[in-house]
C-alpha cells in the first residue's frame, strides 16, 4: 500500500477537515484524550500533512510547528502497519529541512518510541504523563 499513499502538505485551512476527522478518531475516541486538550491554538501556525489512499480517503495526519516540533501524528486504526506513519513523518522531516531547521523534536507516546527511533529520533529525559498517556521527549538532528 505504501506506493499508493499520497501526502498533502498545507496550512490549517487546507488540511483542517481531514486532519480533524483522523485526530478525533485516534486521540479523542480511541485514546480518550479530552477534546479541549487535543485541539489547540497552534494548528493555525503549523504545516500540516495528511496521507490519502488512491480513493482520496484520509489515512493519517501530523503537523510541524514553527519551532521544529512535530506533533499530532495519528494514523487511523485500519491503516496502521502499512507505512502511513513513516511517509507522514518523512514528509514533515523533509519540510523541516527545506525550512533549514537544525533539528526536529517531538513528544512520543511511549508505545511509539521504537517507531520514532527507527526514523533517527533519540529519547531524552524521563517519561512523563500528558493527557493521561505516558510520553518521552525525542529529538532528531537534521543533516543536509
């Protein structure tokens, strides 16, 4: 399925409808994150990525904040393990490189730590709770 995944990068106005559907399903419904914690004021200032299949169905999403943080990475339950998350993460890292960021950072849910480590992220510090879910800070230094 990996080859048939199309990643669209855009601002919040462009990506809001499809990104919101995915984030609500994954974070609010599946992980029980309160909606007031999931939606925030940062969306308007981010570059968003949405993955679509050949039929135009949104599969996953993520965002790149102006400070180099990657966040709100989410892939619909039916599409996990198919390379969607990797394609989204690579697209956001590539965008950070285009913007000449020296590094990207993220707050990884503990169960996803190995996924991010496979993409060059290194854990820093102790684990912590965010929205009732255990997280660890991770960083990836970018090279040319």
